[in-house]
C-alpha cells in the first residue's frame, strides 16, 4: 500500500489528525491528543505502528512474519506491521480500526461525546 492511500484511510476516522512531532518524515495519527498510528514512510517497505490488545498482539505476531513488536513503542500494546504485501488489506483495515477504537475507549466520556458530535 502506498502512503497516500494509507493516510487517506487513517484520516477518515472521526476526529483523526496527522502531525509530525518527532521529525518531518514520521507522520503520527491521533484521535484527540492520543496516538493511534505512526507510519514510517522512510522505510522500504512502508511500516505502521498500531495499538493492539496485548493478547491479540502476541497471536498476530505468531501468525504473521510481517507483524512485529512495536518499534520504539510499548511492546505489550503496540505492533509494527511491515506493509510488504503479505498482510491482506482487509486485515490491515481491521487492525487500524481496532487501534482507533482502543484509543477512543480510553478517552473521557466527555471527550468521546464531543467527538461523536463533530
């Protein structure tokens, strides 16, 4: 998957935004103030870090060579997906949605309601 398509998918989520807090080549996608995805565009192939349930993270890593413990992240809660074509797009989209929902669930009810009304 090319970055432009990935960025478009990530920005479709309600309240999502992109920023570059670390450098000019590492986009961070947030909902509110919390990160749900980080893309390494300077790597070939492209890779993305996504938040994940700790049990699911271990299962995914055991099933897919292209799913690794989160690079520079809490390895219990983050996976790095190497987008080399071995992960089906349907699974990638599900994991992006799961990451977004995990972050959304940790937001205060007030912030969740504000987001729902946007």
